[in-house]
C-alpha cells in the first residue's frame, strides 16, 4: 500500500499525451524511508 500511495502522488507527471509506460516506469526512482541504512518496513506498514 505504501508504494501505491507514492505512485499515486506521481500521477501528475503523466497525462493523455505522456502516458506511463514500462520504459518510463523503469526511470522512476522511489525513495523508501530507512532506519540505520535499511528500509524501514515497520514505518511503511503502519503509515
């Protein structure tokens, strides 16, 4: 659910003339919350 929320926040970048394709999806960088250099899965589950 965390990643879906982040991706929904990015949807403004894509409209009718510039649809989201696999090529463009591969270029997107999603920053995850981290704790001590590791992904903070507990935070992602609870948010």
